[in-house]
C-alpha cells in the first residue's frame, strides 16, 4: 500500500494522540523525495503554460518551500525513514523494495 501525505497531514498524524494513527506511521516507511529547486522548476514549468514561468509556478515553488521547511526538525528516529535526493537513489530504493 502507498499513502501520500502533504506535510500538514503528516504532522497531524505525527502529533496525533490517536494510537492507530501513530501505529500506522510506525509500521510504514516514510519516503521523502528531496528534489532540488532547479529540477522542480524544470518539471513544473512543463505544467504551467507550455513551459512559461509565470506567477502560478513561482507561487507553487514558494508554497512547497514553506510546506517542507520543517522537515529537518522532525525526529524520525522512531520511524523507517528514507530521504532520496536524486534519480539513482530513487531507482536503487525501488529495486530493493521490489526485490
């Protein structure tokens, strides 16, 4: 099973007093795709007005930056946590996961 959470939803579960929610995280592997801004800008530009960088693209990049700025302050020591920063790391992780 795969679950995708926004940072806000992850924090809701992370700080939840609901035992089932906490157990869900403890039994899961958290994968954070830490993609550099240049790569994100390049990929997003294809989605916005045929590659033109417009205001909505800049707003999205700023919103993502704001949403993920807390990630380095979370104590993941209780969780299975993987931070992947490039395509080869993602490929290696998927090979291990699927083997």
